[in-house]
C-alpha cells in the first residue's frame, strides 16, 4: 500500500530509501515518548530538550538503610551523584538495588526531593523501601 | 508497483560503474557533466553539493570531533568506578565501558576521525569510529549530553557520504575533480533533515511558561551577555526569539533555496551560544562546522579560487598523491619521538599501533602500486594531535587527578595510589599527588615514603598548609608532641588564613582535643 503513495513508493523501494524513512520517522517520533510515555520527567534523553526548564531542576536524594542515613558518595562516583541530583529515576533505582543486594534483609528507603523552576514547593518522590519495589 | 520503478533507477548505473572503474576508488562517485538523472525521489537522491564544500566540511567537522574525542579522555576515570553502570540503552548496563576502555576508545576515535580528515579509507574508518562512539555514548548515562547523541547520529549518517575525492583520470593522471564538481549524496540531505528535526523538538521543548517568561534562560546565562540582555530587550523577549529562531531553522536548514536565511541565522545563533559560555565542550563549534553544509556552494567555490587556497590544495595533493616514502620517513623521524613524548594514558601503545598500521598500509600501497602518501601524513597528524592536546591542556593531569580523587573517596586505596603515582610520573611537582599519596602511605604504615611525599608537597606549595598539618598530625600520633607543635606552627606560617591549621596548632598548645580532619573535596 505504501508503494502506491507518490514519492514514498520509490523511496521505500531501495535500501537507502528505507534507511532514510527509518531515520526520519524514528527521529520525529522518538521524542514523543518523553511527552506521552516516560514516567520520569527528569529523563530527557533522546528528546532534544537542550537547556530545557526541567534541566534546571535540583533534586536531593536521601537514602536511609534501616533508618540510618547513608552517604551515597561512599559507594558511588561523584559523576553518578550528579546524575542522581538531576533526579534520574533509573539511576537512583539501580543505586538502591545495589544497596539492597549489599544489605540483604535491610530496609533501603529512598526519598527524592526536587525543586523545579517556577514552583515554590519541592516535589517529593519515593519515601518507601526500595527493596520491595523496583520503581520510584 | 515498486518493482516497476526499478528499471528507472538502474539507468545511471552503467555510467557510475564506468566511473568507478576509472577512479579505482569504490567510495567515490564521479559526477561528470552531463549528469545522469537522479533516481526518484530527487529530493533525496538528487541532492548535490560542490566538492569544495564537501572537502571543507570533511576537514572541519571530523577535525573538531577528533579534538573533542581527545579532550574527553579526562573523563575516563568516572567510567567503571565501583563497578556501577546504568546505560543509555538498558541492555548495555553490564557492557558499558570502563576507565581503560573509555580512554583508549576516545584516542582511537580521534585517530580514526583524523584519518577521515585526510580522506583515508573513510568507508572503513568512519563506521569503526561510529561503533566506538555509539558504544561509549549509549553504554553509560554518565554521558548525559544530548549533543553527544547528535554526534553519534551524525557519525552514523556520515558513514554513507562519499567523502573521498571523486576521481582523477587513471591513464592520463589528469585531475577530473574541480572545486565546483558536484557530488551527489542522499546522506548529506538526511544529515540536514536530522538537524531540522532536532531544531523542531528543541523549540517544542521550550513551549513552557517558565521558558517563555524568561525564568529558565535567566538562570542559565551569566556574565557580560546577561548584563547585555538585561540592559536591552530582557530575558522574556530573548526566550521567545530563541523559539522563533529554532522553528525557522527547523524548516530552512535542509532546504537549499532557504539556505540564504538558515546560514546567517544559524551561524549567529550558535555563535551566540558560544558567547554564553555554557559548559557544553565543543558542541557549539560542532554545530558551526555543520553549517559549512548550509552555507551556499558558490561561497566555497569562490574560496577555492583564492590563490593561497589553491596553493594549499596543490601542496596537500602533492603529499597525499605521492607514493609516501618521504612522509613515511618523516613519520619515523618525528612520529616516534611524539609517541614517546606523549603523556596521555594508553597513548604510547596506541601511538605505536598507529605507526604500525601506517607502515602496513604503505607496504600494501607499494605492492599494489597505488598512491599512499595520505596514510603516513594522517598517522603523523594523529600523533601531533594527541601530543599537542596533551602538552597544551591539563587532560592527562586531570585524568590521574579525577581517578585518584574518586577512588580515594570510595575507599579504594590501591587504585588511588596507582593514580597518584601515575600523576607524579607526568607532573613530579604536583602538590595534590604528593599530599594524597603521602596520606595514603602513612595510613598504610609506610611512614618513611609517606613523610617524603608530604615533604615534597610542602616544597611544591609552601604557601599551602595542609601538608604541614598532615605531618603534624602524624607526629602527634607518634607521641612527638614538640615536633608536632613545631610543624603545626609551620602550617600556620604557610597559610595564616587556614582555619584548620590554626585550630590544630591551638589544640596542640592547649593540650585539648584535636579537631577532626575535614573532608577535602577541593581536589576532585
């Protein structure tokens, strides 16, 4: 059916044309995932959101193991902490997953507080035992 | 329907095949007048740029990307630290690059892209560079720069561009390629469309009240540009202007008749980003380099006719078209010392590998009686690039400093010691390396060498108190109170403003409790 569409038919009849179509369509559609399908608003990867307001969000991750505050810097590289301070859920989830593995039968609670531009009150995520839940 | 169209596409093939035979260059397509009709759709398959433009784009784009790759080496120590990784693509979580792989791959990418600058085997070096670059980017979320995502896409598309000089007549040796020779490439059109899509989404992402009222931009821009904006139109107006510019570029950058608008607008826009001083590495320059493709062809054709440029072109061709023995000799004489002189991690091993590859490629070229002068010239350029970057920047020192700092903080003393010893090899008078190595050695019970390192640190920066304080602490733990007081006094003399030194000196004199050692975070 696509082959009958003017311009598109000839385009899709060669491997080069199909590659062009794949790149163009995927690049046009992929950023939609951020707006309609992504659970983490801080994760702006592949969405071409350079210098966006969300990029200016400042998050403070706090981890407690069995009620005691845990210093993430003692376990993870500073560069990962920087990513965590941007509120990247998946990074924080992997961090807590590692801590759960290292501390079996312990309670690892993650509380992520994020301050956004234009908002007076911070938004808080998590606050529960991450060893019982994979996602924030 | 699709099958019926195939005969039309096959029309230009005999001419192309003949041209390939003449050129003996499989990656090049000679486009002689009259041109064979472009296969449909002509929007993609009929897109042409002049050879002059393509050559400038090749040299500048890959040159900047090669430089950027070497500069990235300083970030290698963050990769693989504590065996923790979260990839940009989930399935790569456990296959992300480590410190050694990241550093080595960035140098390899720089080498491959330098070969591309010289037009050497672009059909092979670009895909390899693309795979390495994609692995480094998609393999870890440590690289969160969206422009590195763009570079990965640009490199992937660039693999399909015929970057090498179209041809010269094999029998007569007559140059068949003029600056105005059109080169047809659908991949170049795709590259520009990709830029257009990026601008479109970038504009859409800014349709947000905190962008539109200028709040976001006002938190990002500092310095002179901030004062200028505040003193003129204000951040709200500039924020709206950014969206208008990005939308305009989204619909003009890939459309040849609109290049008159896109070229000046895009160049000014990205020059403006350079002026903001955003910490985005060389990205603004990469974008400016991509605009070489948007600047109308006649400008590049005109530039090629300037006598100085013509002379430069002839000189370059004389090197690249030669059999290459002279360049190979030069590579041996200059290249080997450059490799030995280089301090970047893994550069010596990779440097000799580059020389080896050049020698093998030259040998093959000699056997096949082909011109091969570009290969040793490119190899020499690789070694020069690495060494110039090493000696004119702090990349090598930063590499060891970041490595030592991160390992020290997460408690891996062995790795930290290796890092600081590596740092001292390239910078023996580093106070940072001597100080932290001294601390590690003292904590490990290797007192004589630890003290020696602290003395070196005191000598390296006599106005900095911490190495004196550290020695005073050690003396105090050994029960040598009077010597500790004397050393603490030296610390206060070294830097009277150092609160820790003063507090420690006071505590020793007063016989009170010694203050806790602060956590130094100033030397990442």
